[in-house]
C-alpha cells in the first residue's frame, strides 16, 4: 500500500520535483561541461606533446655547436638535446608566402606529426605543413622553390611528406600576428640543407627536453653559466606562444571555468533544500498515518528519500547529456587558429563523479535531514497539522502614523513577506546569485570589448606596423621616417636579456621604445602621449612576480655578446605590458647600440606608403593596424564566448529560481487565497496580492545581486592575470542584467497567475480538517 501511495503522491508532487530536476540539470551541465573543457584540452595537448616529444626549452644563440650540446647534456635534469638551424624563407617570386624552415639532424625532439608521405630522407627533400600545402595547391612529390631571407640562396626541394608540428600549434611571426596557415607555414629538412649558411656543425638553436622535477631557475642559471654570451634567449614551453598557446589560453580561463560551476551549485543547493523541505513538510499527515499503520521509520525514510533519488536519477543524466556538445563548442573556440591533429572528445569522468556526488549530497542529503527530524515525532503529532507560529507585529505596525496610511493590499503583502522570512531570504538570495552571475558575465564581455577598443583608440594610432630587417642602418630607417608618404614614425628595438634579482633570474624580451610615444603605447589603457621613465624600466606584472621585485627595486641585466652587467631601476610595474620596456634615451645612456626592429608609421597615403615599403630591401614585412588589433582581440574571443554561455545559463537559472519559489509561495498561501475568493475578491485583485510579492522579492534580489556581481567581476579579472583586462562595466550591462531577471519574474508571474484559476476553494478551505 505504501508504494501505491508513493506513485499517487508522486503525481501530486511532480511539478515541484521537476523544478528541482531542472535546477539539478543546469548545475550538472555547467559543472561537467566547463570542467570537461579543461580536462579535454589537457588530454589533447599532453598526448600530442608526449607522442611527438615536444621540447621543454628552446635555447637560441649565436655560434652554437656540438660541444655546446655536450655541455647541455651534463646539466642535471636535461633528458634530451637536439641542435638545429632555423631560418625564414619566402616562396620564390611571391614574398607574401613565407616559411619557417627547421633544419635538423634527427627527429627525436619536436617530431613532426606525419599526415601523409614520409619524413625527408636526404638533403633534397623536405616535409611541409599539410594546411600550408593544401592552401597553396601542393602535394607529396611536388618540387618547391624558396628564397632564404637575407641571402641570395634559392632552395629547390621535393616535398616528401605533409606534417603537423607540436611546436607550430599556433604559427605566427612578426608580420602575421594571427595564424594564416595558408600564407605562413613551416618546413622540416635535413641539417645539411642549411649547413652552408652557418658552417659545419654550427647552429642557432638547441632544443632540450627535461625531467619532470627539473627546477626552471636552476636550469636557466646552469645554461647561463656554461654557455655564457652565446645564448640569446631561453624560451620555456609555457612561454612559447606557438607551442603552448592552447594550453596557456585554457589556463587563463581556468579561474572562470572553475568558479562559475561552484556558484551555480551553491544556488542550486539553496533551492534544493527549500524544495525538499517543503515537499517533506507537506507530508506530515502521511508520515503519521504510516507510523500508525506500523511501518518502520526506515521504510518511511526511504519513502521520502526516493523522491530525492528520482531527482538525481533524472536530473543528473539530463545535465550530463549535452556535456559533449558544449565542451566541443568551447574547445573549438579556444583552438581557433591552432593546427591540431585529428582528436576525439575525451569525457572527464572524474568531474562527472564529482557532479554526481554534489547532486546526491544536495538532494538526498537535504531530504534525509528533514525527514529524519519528522520521524522523531509520534504518529499523533505528525497527523496533526503543525501549529502555526505565533505572529508578532511587523516593524511597520509599530509605526501607527505610517501603517494607517497603507491600504489593505499593501498591509497584506508586507505582513505575508515579513512573516515568511525563510522563504523571503531564500528567494532574495537565490535571485541575487543569478543576478550576480549574469552581471559578472556581462562585465567580462565588457572588459574584453574595452580592451579591444583600447587597442585602437589608445594604444595603436599608427597606420602600418613595419618589420625591419636585422641589418637595418640609421640612414635606412631615417629614410622611412622622412618619406613624403609618412606623417610620423616611431621606432622600437626588441632584444633578449638575462634579468637578475637576488636569488632570482629569468630571460625576457626588452623593448627599447621612443622616450615619448603617441603612435604605439606600451600601456593599452594610457591616454594621449606616454612618457617612458628616464631612470629605469617598466616591467610586466608577471615578470616582476617572477623576479620578486617591486617598484623602486633594481635588477641587473646582461645581453648576448656582452659580458658586462647593467643595473636598472624598476620605475613602474604594469599588468598590460609584455616583458620589459625602457626609453631610447636611457638605453643610450647605457652605451648600448640602437638598431630598431619595428617601425610604427602614420601614413599620409596608406596605399602609397605600402607600395613604397614593398620596394625597400630593409623591410621584411608590414601589417595594417586593423590586422594587428583584430589579432589581439581574437585571442580573447574565447573569454567572450564563455561570457555569453554564462549569461544564457545564469538567465535560465534565474527563471527556474523565480518559478520554483513562486510556486512554493503559491502553494503555501493557497488557503488564504481561497478565503479571499470566498470573501468576494476579484481574480485580478488576488493575482495582484500574490504576484506583487514575487516582483518585490525579485527587485530585492536584483539590488542584492548588483554589488555581488560587481565584486565577482573584479575577482574574475584579477584571476585572469595573463590577460590585460580592466573592469569597465557599461551602464547598459547593468540595465540588461536587471532586465533579464525582471523579464523572467514577469514571465513566471504570468505562469503562476494561470494556476490561480485551478484553485479549489472548498478543498483548500477544508485542507486543515
């Protein structure tokens, strides 16, 4: 009999159970999908890097040879060494198509992923990027001619294979800030092909792999001590944009991907507890009847726990079902521009288990504690309705001059709201959670948009960014500045340096910019003209953290080919810069030579200036401002996508929250509403009494959610330490966040209002008998 009653009871409680299932589904969906993104990217990149034995460090230098390789092999933690020559080339007769050529002796490290054909067998063959080959109509067996940049040497090699490369995952260079895999590719060939450029057994790069426990600072010190001035730069895998961009971008988003699911579950817990409490409280008389009929407390406990188990059994699978679709969408967005091999979607069963455990804890746990408290009562106590709490005058009733001025409707709403503090608090907090999530998502989107706008309106005011050749002379770059097609020009020099602080060291790019910049600012959020410090350097926040220095401290710097050490004051630390910046005047005061590597030109006639640049042999390439800024903004597009997804989920959860608590309020007051109907109140008047409360609670939740969303947005931006974002939430985002929440409140009111037509006045009034 008890289980037949369970099925009958299930039909009556289905609406409330379904609402809890929906909440569970959304929480599980967000948790598993977002955690699945992290898991999947880690699996893909780890498997790719391990299978192809991607390097852990790239050591670039001048005059490196086999003896240096043997020296590196002696360093503790170094597992493998591979010397090679890297050289840029361009398609013969078409300088717009470029290749980065890797000439290696073996394929032990950074092994190309073979898509078709075979790896080069001798100095007459090469393997090229399969995407590059497809875009340029090349296939295995074709011959390809290319001109080595900075030389007159033309190579004609046969394409032996089509490959992908774990170190060219996100293939960019100075003139292609966003991957154009059909215009800028890579090729692998035997080291004998390029040995004539540098001499026998001479290289400009050595790749090494290390053991897992190697200490980065200790390794860099050892390289510095043993190779000295030969080294230009030591690039770790996590700093190599081409090889580690996908993992790095995912790690940048990790705080968001981990924080938001927890917030969703906190909101879900709040609603699950209130729903399960209401469900079991409404079954007091049934519990008393079962006790009187001799059913054990354990059987009755299972009777109510089964309601919660059903929520888990239905809500969890529905939440997990779209996990693959959402995770794939996010992974494909994150990997935009990346040249990945074919991969399958890996399910993160660990996060599934965690989501299941959280769901069971929320649903079954709340049902267990509420039901167990009722089982302590005697059958007679359970069968009697729970005595109402003694009422006390609300605060406004103690203010007669104000209370007397209120009408019946206002008094009814105020009394009902303040005498159900638990429900009011649950509703306000639940809506505040949703409002905070939606507002934080809008704020993240605005931060990305603000950064993209700052690139154009503040940081970049030039027309063309020009990549200058390595041997550019002062007369040549001055000729560019004096051109009739140039209205203004600024120059930058980028070099690598070893930076030392007490007990710390790192290698980083040092940019020497104009003392006073206005075409290209190192700070994207600066306004107008920007002056570099006269007495020191500007460091990025990440670099300052790595060296453990603050503003006012000093660092020591050493440059390739120069055994001297230079002392620089840390004049400023900024989050939005990369590496270190110094002014041209300060650089010259150090006695260092100045050879610019990049020019930023404001053009009187952009087309004419571009044509002029194409005729200069000291110009390696150029890009428009729009291309550069679009590329930078594109790198943050994944953050925008995450924001839009969270807006959708936050809005959906707000709808469920308001509906859930609105239905609960309706069921709790159904006898009062029936009484008002008997007394002659019209339907519209009763709806106004009941539904105004939901609007008031929604408004309270919105007000509480605004500071919560603002605080959450600052936390998220602070956690995204590698992204140069600033909180800049637009007023329209506040309006939209409030509008989304209010719109759902009005929609729910409409749905609940329709249910009032179904009130059985006689049944409701006899419900306590």
